[in-house]
C-alpha cells in the first residue's frame, strides 16, 4: 500500500503529469467521439438516400398511372433530386 502514502505531486494525478494526463484523457474522448460520429453518419445518409429513391419510385409510378401531368412530374422530380 505504498502508493497511498506518496507525497503530493506524485502518481498519475499529481504535479505537471496530472495536467497532461487530464488533457490526454479529454483528447482521447474527443477522438473516440469523432470516430463514432463519423462511423454513424454514413449510415444515416444511406437511409435518407434510400428514402429519396423510394419517393422517386413512387413519383414515377404515379406518373405512369396518369395521376400526374408531365409538368407536375418534372417539378416534383427536380424537388426530390435537389
């Protein structure tokens, strides 16, 4: 149990190393957060892309059934692709 009786300024959180240790810990948390955020972001984009293509398929089906005029179809298609 020697480490309980160390003088102030020794160990992981003492002295100058303590400041660098805390900063290193914060930096590692930030890097881990950035990696997670970057890993999850493309999945969200793919989900939105799939929804957009579904909407375009529905629009094409409505145009094929004659529910939309050519002008309406083109306007809505431009809105979806923008």
